[in-house]
């Protein structure tokens, strides 16, 4: 996709990783071009059905399951970013919901973090690419 002339170009090759509880998407931006290059989806964890027994119970340990899935996504994202960095990308922008940005950073390999120029506390993973570009450009201005 071509980035509008209303926005700043990316003068260096930049990997942009956007995440949420279910997936991570990686985009590559350079000059006025941006494209999706990878999607990492969390694997669904099967619950054993144990709860407190009340009729209003949701699945047991939902928060723990989501955290486990999210951590698996972050580990896979770190590995993928490491492999892509070897292909001459120079900068990385990480995006995660505000509540999880520290978890994301903690799961990134040291070499990945050396290339990170910005951590954006926003949940952009489910948005279309044009909306991601617009929001990220607003943080750059």
C-alpha cells in the first residue's frame, strides 16, 4: 500500500509490529510503501471446564489463559522479528495495548530491542492497514 503524501515517509526500513490478545501482525515500511509481511495467531487453549459451579461463571482462569496465549504470541513475534532483522531492516516500532506493553517489551530479544525506536501503547492489531498508518503517523507528528 502506498502511504499518502499527507504523512511522513519512513526514510529507514522499518518493521511495525501490532499486537493484541489474539494475534500479532508485522508490516514493513520504507519510504512511502507499507505492506503486511506476517501474521502470528495465538493458539486456542482448551479449558477443562472446572469453575466454581455457579451459573454466572465464565470459563475458568480466563485471564491466565489469555496471558498464556499472549505470551506465546510475544515469544513467536520476537523470533520472527529477529529473523527479519537479519534481512537489513533498521528500525522497529512495537504496538500493544497499554496494559500489555511492558509484557511485550519483556518478551523481546535483546537484539530486537536494540532496533526498537518506539513502543506505541495502542491496540492496532484488528484495524485495517490504512487506519494503522494514520494512527502511527499521528504519534510521529
